[in-house]
C-alpha cells in the first residue's frame, strides 16, 4: 500500500503548502479559537481533552464547543437545545451538551460557517473549542493542541492507507501544544523526557503527558462503586475506536465479563439490542459515556451502567493552564 500512501501524502502536503504560502486563507475570528485534534485516525482521547478544557475554562469564560458531529443523521449547522437528539447531533457532542449544561454545543462540518453562525446566535461566547479540527485549516486557531497516544505516536507511524496518519508527521510542527495521551500512570520523568526528545519539538512547542482517569463510581439509575460492581459477572458493550485501555483497567480490577465490541460511533440496531439483551440475560450491562448516549433509550434503565473517564496529567497541570491562558490573552 506504500505507493498509495505516497500519493495521499503528496496531495495532503500540497494542500498544506497552499495554506502556508497564502494561496488558501485561514479566517480569524473575534474570539479565541482552540483547536484539538490529531494526525492519526481516531482513538487519541479528543473528547476527554475537550472536557478537560471545558472544566478549566467554563468557570471564568463563556465556552462553546463546535464539532463536525461524526455519523449524525443531520446536515449543516445544528445548535444543541432541549429538543436535540443524539442522532441529530452525534454521540460525542450530545454527551458534552448533557454533561456540561453551562456551555454551548454546536455541530457543523464546515467549521468556518459553524463559528460564524454560533457567534451570531450566542454573542456572549468568549472562546470556541474546535473538536477534531487539526486538519481544518480554513479556520485560524489561536491555540492548536495535538494529541498522540503513548503506544502509537505519530513519529512512528505513516500516512494512510499503509499507516493511520491523515497527513505527514511533519504536520505536527503546526501545533502549539502536544499532549501524549494514554500513558502508563507510573511513567517516570526520565521516560517522559526521552519520549519528548523523540518528537523533535520546535522551540515554541510544549509537551505534556496524560493518562486516562477512571471514575470510582458508575453512572446509572443506581451509582454503585466500581470495586463492588466488578465482583459480579456483567456484559461490557463498547462502540469506541480503541477499547484496550478500558479492558486493561477492568482486568486489573479482576473483573469477569463478556465483551461485545462494535465499531466506533456504531448505530445500534434492533438486532444489536436483541443480541446484547440475550447475551446479558439477568446480568448488568456496562458501557462508556459515549456509547451510553446511544444506548439509554434502547436498553432497560435499571440494567445499564456507564463508566466516566477524564484526562489526568502526569506533569504539572498548572503549567498547562498557564500555557493555555497565555494563548488566550
């Protein structure tokens, strides 16, 4: 597949050069724009990172999140309100809007159009977070955050279809911050420095290391502790890009379960629901927050539980906060 990768890389590199040379123009806006994205295809933890930014900024600023709304059944610009559905918004934007009531959430594949309409309808918004928009260069971002996983970093990968990169690894030079996600919790400072050196950072770039933090209690009609829940047999249902970290976490707790794995952003059919219920029988069902927004209306409320996660930084989170605020002033 390498010849096709060369062609793909040539096309994406030419597009990036058109922006670098000013042939294509990136539009700036009256409020700061923070872009969160990656070079690879899915599974780097963009939504937990967006949530981390929401928690950091929403206490002092009016925050809006704009996503493309991947695999939604609507088109164009959609602003979340009380009548919105997960099918209309997409699972991740819907999850964010339900979890954080004090922010504005909208979707539009055309990010420039989406920001314009969002600011028109919500003029009090003070910062816009762009979800999965690192390659969307039609918008000039004030802060570009690039995510890469510890186990499969971009500098060891190659472009599609031979690898998982959407563009050449040289695209990382556009980032202001690089966050290495899904790190081992015990990753030493020495190991972090060694990994950071392999990334060949630019002088203006900062690097942070993060891991996945799992909640101690589940969400559902009841909220049992995770430690108590895993003492029983259960069914795990996932429709995410890479459930390996979740599986590793549950296995470390000694959990006994049956795992039903579906593709990322999977739309659960009646056949899928029948299969899940038949497999579960009288056993409870555990899923992710992202999957839960699609499963709540399909499965019995008393049987469905979700495990919240968050991005936890291994190094000084105050330094991250200071760096972010520096780009917003």
